[in-house]
C-alpha cells in the first residue's frame, strides 16, 4: 500500500464529490506559507464528473509543492463517512496529529488558513 502521509504534523483534508470545476483552485489557494508543514489528503466519494481525472492530472504534473494523497472510495460514503475515514487515517498516522478540512468546491480566505495553523 502506498504511504498516505509523509512526516508532516498537519493534514489538509479535502472531501471531493463532483468538484471538477473547483478542485484545482482549492489546491492552488493553499497558501505557500504552509506548504512545507502540510500533507494533503483528498478523498473522492465516487464522483461522476471528471474530478478524479483533474486531480490525477495535477498529481502527475507535480506542480504543487506539497504531498497529496488521493483516495478513491469504492462506493459513496457520504459526507460524514468520508470525514470519518480521513480522521481515522490521521489518527493512525505516526506523524500527522492535526487536520484542517477544506471543501473541494469552495474557497477559504488565505489568511484564515495561515492563522489556524499557528493555533496548533
């Protein structure tokens, strides 16, 4: 099994369901100030659009300067089910101790992300 996390303490978790039109902007909007302290986990919940292809293309380009793990569920776990999976994976990790959830089809102010990481 491929390693999900590297040695970072903070995981940015992004649930994805039909986020093809937004996911790239969400990933690009993660501020450079935290690139070196995060791993990113995307759990795709059986999207029916091109979300997985879009994410896979971004992973293959290797243009984002932080580790990204993509998990594609075999069936739709629902919103809370994918959250439980993410929390469970972080809990089992030897290094990851904190999680920040961003939405695959939304945006969050950059300063908020930077501020929240300083609270840990």
